C-alpha cells in the first residue's frame, strides 16, 4: 500500500489557495508561478557565479549612482522577461530603472503591477554572502490599459502580495498574500519549490538579537545611539548583521528580534527604498505577527510620492519595534553637517 505523500510544491499550494476563492480566475496564481520561475533562473546563475564570467561589475551605474554588478543586470532582465509577455501585468518598476516600465505594445496587458529589487545585497556577490530578490504586487488602480506612474505609487497597505527569494545555502521563496506567510525551499533534484515553512510566525518571546550596521554609529541621532546602547547593555541583546536585507530580515522572521536601517545625519531619509524593499518586507513581517515602522509611522501607511523614495526602517518583533518608536520619539531633526 502506497503511503500518502505530504510533499507540496508551490504550484500545488497556489492552486489549493485559489480554490478557496470561487471568483478567482487564476491570474494571480499564474503571476506568482512566473516569479518563482524567474527565481529559479536567477538562483541558478547565483549558484554558479564563481565558475563563469558573471561576477564583478557591469561597467555602469544604476539610477542611484551605485555601481551595477553583472548579476544585477542579469537578474533585472530575467524578472522583466518572465513577466512582460504574460498578459497578467500592466506595468513594472525596478530599482535598477529610473522610470516605471510599461508592457510593450506587442504584448497584452493585465491588471497587476509588479515592483521589484532584482538583486538585493549585490555588493556581497563577490564574497559569496547570501543575497536575494524582493517583489511587491499591486492591482492597477487607474483606467490606463498599460499602467501609469500612479499605479506604481500606491501605499503598502494596498499590496496584493509581496515576497522575497533568498539565495543562500539553499534557495528559498517566502511570500504573503494577506493570509499568512509561507516559505518554499527549492529542491534542485526536481527543480521545484517545496513548501518547507507553512504559516511562518515571528517567535514569541523573540531571540534577543538586533541587526544594524554599527559602523555608522557616529552618524546617528543621539536617540538612535541610546536605543542600540540600551539593547546591548541593559537588554543583553546580541548583534547580528549580514549586510544583505533579505538575509537579515529572513533571520528576523525565523528568530525574532529587531532589524534597523536608521536615518543618518547626511541621509535623513534613510537608505532603503520604500517601494522595492521597505513596503514588501513590512507586509511580510506584519503578516507574521510583527511590526514595521519608520520610527515614527507604519511603513505600509506611507503614500509614495516618487519611485525611488527612501525611508528609515525598523521591523521585527512587535514589542521591540514599539520600544524603538518610544525611544526615538524625542529625536531632534538631524542636520546635514
């Protein structure tokens, strides 16, 4: 007698979820499946990066003045090509492009808007440190067939789904569509993402860990310095910082704790991008029982005003984000001096 198998692929999981909504037409399932396919292609190149001529710089800067890595360009193209022809997407926006990207006229357009950071943490590529892809999905909110800038500039509270792919010792895709957070690990022997972490929740009580780049300590406000000193000295917290947002947030999701990328005197708006990093990660963390804040307001409540808008970010265990907000409440505006 054959034993019942409990292996659930991401395709099967998405179909099972879709069946809960009789009105669903399969478009969202198809979109996430396309993103999963792109993740496999990117993950394949990341895993063999040391064996082929794909490491190192591409010889040009992106819109933020950051030196593009070859894998940045490759990942950006893979995400775009996986979604441009499907008839599911109205437009896209990438951290690597100055303007939003409408679907070409030769392809049909759909009702979804996809925003993505194709390769987060790419400065770590040459060091074999875990990196990732982050994505955010909205429904088109305008009447334009192929989407407009307004469709991209929606607050995080209107996300249909968000997720990330971690390229590390294994390749893992984590996503939420507002009904919990689920993680899938790529089985390279069959080329399928397998459900490995159903209904992920931030542990309570959390591990006493904070994550921040303390090399910038002197650049922070006095209140931010006091927060980190309090966690370390009074709270007995340990510091864990990888320098790749996907990897640091993934650890925070699994263990609890507090991830921070605070403002600096020369960068009062922070470094991380609202649409491609902060808002999608905030959705995931909130669905897992945590919180995400700029230090003064919920990240998903922010109405974006530009594609590459930056915000400070504090996310993780709810009580630790609330502690950060409380200690930062008296922060004085920082000068650029």
